[in-house]
């Protein structure tokens, strides 16, 4: 069973439906700590403001549950679900995140149109000499320079650059996907990225 | 590199696509879900549903359409038409919409933009502006002692284009951005339906006024029009309804033309 964490932020239904379409047998959208603990895999989606998100996670007593389970089983963070993993964000002056990773979530500079909205490419970090990606897990069969749908005003700037799995160029290059062990998080929306998005979700569904 | 977006718009009334009658090879030509699937195949970057259901008691119908679409099509979906409260917005987002487009209610109650963007995030709040060239040219406006800023060349219309809102489009776009809108859907009422191309002057004026993305709408007739509005007009996305409905042009054709001309398209 895949648990999609419901903390009242954004379009969870799309995420659940996309996972089902990608082959997931059982998807549960839930804010129940027991269900999240009992899940084989966890998805942390979300759009909107980070402060509001943290407030809701706290209110639902989910912060501890997330910390305890995040490296225990395959975990997928999407959009705000990636940004939440960091220590702090510049959003609304400053805000605290979950602090799973060291680093800051920053706002795009004023010279750029904000939000960064639409289809952009990802550059996969692990490549062989021929420029083919060497990805197995969640980025398996996702070609370099694939297009995904983005919609965000802030981006994560991790201290440990080794966790960056892919970058995207929007006038500045930012981490569009991060990974550590069984944890993967993307700034783009696989559930809104048509075939390639569904392929990525299928990879997640098939992770052991 | 971020691509320019090509967005088909579906006018939906009582759960049916109003202009969809000419579609070929569709199980149900008037079914919004089938139409959405077809556009996804053609390479649409996003979809817009404009709910033109007149009566408020039928408002629930669109929620069902959105729900069924979100189950079948995995691309961004914007829904507009008759949205007037935070409740309306939440219902649509919960049903599976990614963004909502607000027009009349935003003009009548600008606070709605602020409240909605704080609650749901700017990224899902689109302010739709229907603009029309004002009858009085600038010289007359000046003579009356009004500044051109207060009453620029384009006026905002609400209620489906029936009522002049007494707002300057340029100023309203800036205000909408300040209030928290994440995007502007700009329709030229003068060019809409003419097929003579997008209103480049209007689009240029608005894209120059704001730093949020602008979707240009109204007037598309051929592939060159898309090129013009995305380059000269500086629009981030171009929307068309009947052109794609009646297959005068396919999204694929538009995109391959754009790429050939050096415009970044997916």
C-alpha cells in the first residue's frame, strides 16, 4: 500500500490517480499516522505555502511520523514535498522546514518570471561517457533532457550537492530532483507530466 | 529551457463541450474527457475548461467533469467560469483542477485574489482579463482632463464581456499581480473570433506590465499567429479554442512550426 500524506495542501487526488494509473494496487490518501507507518511506500505531495504546510503537519502530529519513516521505505516528495525536506525557506520572510537535509529553499530572483510555470527539462546527473543516464531506480528509462511540468516560485539549494539527482535551467540552474538512498524528491509534478511522469511514478511503484 | 505553452480551451456547458461537434474519431465528440484525452495525445501543454453553465444550481456538474478528467488525463488543468468564493476554488482544486481562473469576482472583490493566493498558493490563481480597446482615443481622454494611466487604451470587461468594469487593463494586470495572482489569462475582445491573429499591442502592453506569466487568447487563425504572440507579443503561452476544436490546425502543427522558427516548444 502506498500512503499519500494528506495535510490539506493541494491536489492529492491527482497524485493518487496518477499512481493508480502507473500500476499501484492500493493507494490511500491519509493523514493517519498509523496508515502512514503501515504503508510500504510514502508520498509527500503538496502545493502552496511552506509555513501553512508545516503548521498543518504539526497540527496533525505527522512530523515525527515522517522523520521516523522517511529512510525506512521508499519515499517520494513532490514540489512542496521536496522543499519541506530542507531546514529553512525564504518564503514569507523565513520559515522552517522538516530539516531532513541541510540547506535553504530560495526564491527565484526578480529578474526571472515567477512562478516558474510550464514544461522544462531535467539534466540527469549520473551519466556514462556516452551521455546516457546511468539511473536505475526511479529515474530508470527517463532520458536526459526529458520535459516535466513545473509550477513553483521557490527552489531548494542543498548544502550537500551529492544529493542532487537532476538539475534544471531557468536562468539559473537549480536542483530539480534530489535523492538519498530510498528517498527521492522532485520539484516538478510527475502526476502532471503525461507519459514520462507516469513512467517515473511506475518506477516508484515498482521499487522494492 | 522553459518552453512556450500551447493551450487548448474547451467551453463546457452542462457537462458537454459546446464547440466539439466536428471532432472526428471520438467516441463521444461532446464529451470533455474524450476531448481532453485527444488534446493530450496531440501534445497540448495544458488544458483550460471554461464553464459556461449559466445557472448556479448546475455548478456541481463541472466538478464531476473535472473529477473524471483528472482521472484520465495527467496534465495541468485550469478551470474558469463563475468562480466567486474560496469555497468554489477549494471544490475545484479538490476535484482535480490545478489552477482556477477568476474574472468577474476578482474585479468585484479584489481581496479574493489575495485570500485565495495566501490560502492555496499563487501558482493556482489565474486572473482572467477580458480587454477591449476603449472607444475614446487617448487624445480625447486627455482633453477631458483624465490621465492616460487612469484610462489607457484597453478597458476591462466583466460578466462574459457584457459589462465594462471601469478599469484600465494595464493597471488591473499590475494590481492583480500585486494581490498575488500567479498568472494572467488575457483575452482580446476585439480580436476574439476574428482569426486575424492575436492582439499583439495589447499582449505586449500586459506582458511588459507584469512579471508573472501571461497566456494570450483571442484571434488565433494560423500557425504564424502563435509565433507572433509568443515572440513579438512576449506571451508565455497561447490559448485557442475553436481553431483546435474544428481541427483547422492541430497542436502538433503549431508546435513543429514554432520549433522550426526557433521557439522553444515541447
